[in-house]
C-alpha cells in the first residue's frame, strides 16, 4: 500500500477516492492501477495542468472583456 502516503499528501485525491468507492476494490486487488486512478481523478477534478491553463485563459478573457466594458 505504497500509495496511501501519496493520497494523504494529496487530500483532493483522497476525497475523490472516498466518493468513488469502486477504486478501493480496484486498488486493493491491483495496486499497479494506481496511475490509472490518479489520471482519472485529476481529469474528473480538473486539476491537470491543461485544466489550470484553461482556467487562466478564461480569467484573462473575463478581465479583458470587463476592461472593454468599462471603457
């Protein structure tokens, strides 16, 4: 259970695991699927680097539109 330390360091992934209990069974029987779990959790929680860049892009567009509105 090497991944438990990782989960306790990343509480968002731990909460995802708690709300998706099917992963408990998968990880118990196949600990090598932890990478798949992390990929799915990050995709669903939108905490991948791509998602962070998309969020920044949306914020820039919002402030740009707001600045144009204020002129």
